[in-house]
C-alpha cells in the first residue's frame, strides 16, 4: 500500500487474506514480520469470505482465530470482508465483526469489491445497531476499470470511508511474455474483454509519462491521487518497483491531464463485485476460462 499523506518510504503495511495460497500467505508473512520487525511497527490487514460458512457468525469467529494464529499476532489492524455474502443475514455478519472489535482482535473493519447497494445496506445495518462501521473500501479501481465511480465510490465519500483500491495499475502487461503474463488467468479475465478500447487509454498513459518524464505506473498512481484515493495497494516482486511507486508522489497531473486520460473510457462489464456466492471452494473470480 502506498499512502500519499503518511508515506515514510518504509514498507509497513501488509495486505493478505485467509484464502491466499490456502492460508500459507499469512504464515509466510507472519514469519517474515517476526524475524524483521516488531508488531507495533507494522499494519496488518487480512480478509474473510472465501472459506466454509462465508460471513456467518460461526465462520467469522473461527476464521479470525485461524488468521491470527497463522500471522503470529493477537490482533489485526484491519479486517476486511472479501466479498458480499448473499446467504448470510447482514445483521449477523455486522454483529460478528463488531464483536471482534470489542474483543480487541480487530482494530478496524473494511470491505472489498461489492455493489454500492450492498455496501450501503451493510453500513446502515451497523449504524442502526450501534455496531462498528466499515472505514475502508478495498475495491477494483484504475484507469481501465472505473465502474465504481457510478455508485460505490460516491457512497464511500459520503460516509467518509477511505478508498484503498487493488490493481491500481491495471496491469496492461497481462499480455506480456513474463511468467505472470503467461499464467495470470484473473488478469486476463479482468481486461481481455475490453482490450481494444483500453489500449487507447494505455497509449495516453504512455504519452503523459513521456511528457512528465516519468514511468507509466507513476502516471496511473498520480491519477489515483487526483481521484481522492487514500492508499492504492501496489504489488511488487522487485525492490525497484517500490522506488517507482514512491516516485509517483512527485508527479502532479493537471485537470487537463486527467481529462485526457479519461476521455476514451467506456462502460465495462462488472469485475469484482458479485450478486451471488460462487460455489464453495472457488477462489479465483473473473478468471478467463
């Protein structure tokens, strides 16, 4: 995660989930943090949903203990529901999450990709009962996917919920010869359907990168700053990618630049938010079959 206001050029936020690599992501992260830092120096977020019972009270109380054990900590700074669960009553989910906050196992609550009406209903249920509200939205948002601008993002801003989008760079290299480019079925599923239209936007990102003497990824992140995003979540497999992301803090786009980047955008098929739970055991959504 890259935070514009509090970035100290130190990696201190880690976003994982109980379902990533069947839980081993949390285990590896927990071991790495234990070897290299102290708990109060890092912010840890994990997620719940892609598990038996989805967001039922029983599942939430079970899964938080599993995540804490794997991470080697007694609390999470941020606990995120990974998707909307249409089979569990909203009140049951929100009360269970509130119990985790009261118990000190979780400090703050967040949610991930969902429709605006789903988020609104969950937030209202919590408000009506005096339970903990969501304070963070981790949604799919970038120059190639802006569907949440219609409802979800305005609702978040109205409710003072911070935007922490995933895939902020949209990964136009999903067609590359890299290992990820050849194997990432989810990236292909996200962007293949609108490739011809989206490549016109990619070309404009390249043009502005040339004009501002920076990288394309820095233009993409700088655009997010202009859209009032708090902390875009970046993924990095090399140290230089972090340096590249930090460099985006020095790029300032004009209103004309923003309009130029956005001009060719057309409505896209929904990616991320779901109306119905997938079959139990399904983890990869929106993948290209």
